[in-house]
């Protein structure tokens, strides 16, 4: 079955779940507000500029995961989903995903945001196949380190590894993303769609004659 690959943040979601999780932790008082807000914005700006070091960012983002017990993290995550994520799930993104389901395509959400945050979001979309940045876990506890990134070129590497394991083909594949960081992924599929793209991706999409679409209402 053909693959339909969806980026998550600013594509299916009208916002960035990684950034919003950081802001949520500030609101909960789980992290130092001044330091975390400044750092969160700093890394978010780097992401938009295409200069993000995924390992440096992961050490920042995963530190709270290593500081609190799993049951507390999961309780916060559920509240986060209800308060921050459900309101930004795009209707047009859900409809496009449903079109692929009706065509019998294999749907994959592929995102740089970590697996802890994105696993339940994928379930909200009814998607079983998720490729995301993996935080390191030892003895059931997050260490604060990154086990396997899923960002930029590494996103394509992770996809190829998954295709080999799942015996999936890239033939007739489709991918949707908003970000310049996903140009390697979009360049590897049969049909790429730039969804509400950032300026760099928009320019590249126009050059490559990729369709430019919007999932925003």
C-alpha cells in the first residue's frame, strides 16, 4: 500500500506541540519560568531558521522528563492533550488523512517532536505508525538524553529504516510538511505537498513545482 506521510507540528496541528509542551510546563510551575521560556523560544527560533542542533535541544527538552516520576508526567500529558492539542487539530488535515484511509494508504506521522508527547497525539488521529525522536529510557525512567533523533536528514534515515523493517515501499508515496527542515523528506517521495509552508519551503516548493496547500480554516 502507498505511504502517506504527515508531519505533525504546524502541519496537522495549527501550532507546535513541542513548544506548547514547554509552555505548559512553565504554567504548571514544573520548570523555572524565566529560563525555560527564554530557552524554549531560542530553540524554536533556531528550528524555524533551520539551524537547530537536535541533540542540544533534546537535552533541554528531555530534562523535565528525567526530573519527574512517570505517573506524574502521564497525568500532565493527558491534561496537555485536552487543553493544548485538541483545540489545534486542523479539520482539513483530518479530512486529508481520511481521504488516504479511504484509498487504503498506509498513514505515518513522522515528526521531530519526541515520542512521549506525540504518541497520544497520533492516537487522537487514529494513526498507529509513528516515527518520532526517541528519548532514552533506562529501567523505566527517562535519562534526559536522546536515543534516536527524527529531524531533518535523520527523519529520512528513520523512514528508510522503518520501510526496511515493515517491508514498505516508497513507490507512489506522498508527504505533507510545513518546514524547510523536511525538504530532504519531501524530496524523497513521489508527491510532496507544502502545507502552510515557511518562507524557505515555499520558495523551494515553487521551484520544484510542488503543490502548496493549507490545512488552516
